C-alpha cells in the first residue's frame, strides 16, 4: 500500500473524508500528536488501526468528535464531566464517561468496557475533517505501538516506527503545537481521577472542579484508558532520567542551551512541544540517551510520565 500525503486544503480534506468513509485509516493532526483515525462505528476499520500499529486489542482508543453535542450523542456526561467539557473543549482533554447503549461505537474501540474515552480536538484541520466527514473518529497516536509518538507528518511516515505503507494517507497539518497526548480524566470510583497526565495541567482541571483530583494506580494488563502500558513512547536506545550527561550519551537538557535542549529557558510548554521530536532525533544517533531533571508540575507531570514509560523495561 502506498501511503498518500494529503495537503490540508479543500481537496486534501475531501480525499481524507472519502477514505475514512470507505473504512480506511488516515493519520490526522491534532494539537497534541498525530492520530491514526478511522470510523469509530466501523469494526473492520477500527481493526485496521490495531493491525497497522501492532496495538494490543485490550488497550482502548479515544474517540474524537467535532463538538460537545456530538459527544453527548455517544456518551453520558455527568455534571463534573460536563463542566470540564465546557471549560476545556475544544482542547487536550479526554473524558472517560459511560457509553450510551445506542452509540453504535465498535466494541474494539472501548476494549469491551462500558465507558468511552472522548474528546473534542482544537486543531483546525482536525475540526474541519470531523465536520466534513460527520464521523466519530477513533484515533490513537499514529505510530507503531509503544514507539515515540509523532508530532509531524514526517514522523508518521518515518521508516523507523512510523506507518508508511501500512495506512491509506496522512493529512499534513504541520507540527503539533502541544506535543504530548491529552490529559485523561475518568470517574472509576465516582470521583474525578487523573488517569493520564497530558496537555492540560492537572492543576488547571482541579481548579475548574474546585477540588483535587484523585490518582489512579493503573493495571497495565487491563488498562481503563490509553497510555497506561508500562513501556510506551519508547526509543530504541536506553534512556536515563534525572541525569547529568556521561561520555558517549546524547543528553536532553532543560533550562540550558544545547543541541538537544528541551527548553533553553526552562519553559515546560516549549519542552512538551519538543519532547517527542528530540527523542526521535537523539535515537537516530544510536547512542544511549540521558535526560535532565524536569520539574514535576504543570506540563512537567505529563513530560515525566512519558519519559518514565519510555525508560521502562521493554516487553
């Protein structure tokens, strides 16, 4: 299969929408990372996502929709979820909420759970495609399962960990401005719980709710949200965290200049946007990688989550 690179103009969007309607997989830009999209109502189309990525079928997918009204046609949003949707959508927030019985979502999307992870992306290209296609789109990150997430169309097509030749097309919307996946909030025990840190700081979500978030100890063998596998977002090279550089390593610095600086000025927003691209560039050099300490607050919580999973022992 030849993977097409489509421009984010009217012709490219129309081609992408037509491919999705036919059950094909198309990589699309969001503000977080590129997602591998397929019609969430079409079981065969969703199965192609898992096949292309080599993703375990027990790992649920996030469904992307155009607006809150579309989300409410698929899921029941309890009062706190509705408040967060109104505060942060469109944006980098996924809500894990009860699935409507008549939603028509393929069982593979939810991995057999009675909840669904759903979000409204802010990226204008994603928004245009969702509205043009009229489809709810299941869309995990557009990369081989477990490898570094893609933040450009080139990453999606990268021969090392990318999906060139495995998917129908990539819609090239440029670099993703946030650069880490969405924050995931659920209510597994009736209380708002951080299931995965991401592009919206947990502190901002807690402030919107007026109460602290509960934390969740995920079971990697039975995840209730994406991004909970122990080893994930991984380069091929070994990775040392909270480290000072040693000879022979490629060092990702923070708060100081350098060829692999996440942010010269210690800006966590900039570091999140650069993280996956710099990990890819460092991995291409074929040397061990070390990473400077990253403050564990705000977007630093999401950055450290991704780095811990990237450094974990590989299955």
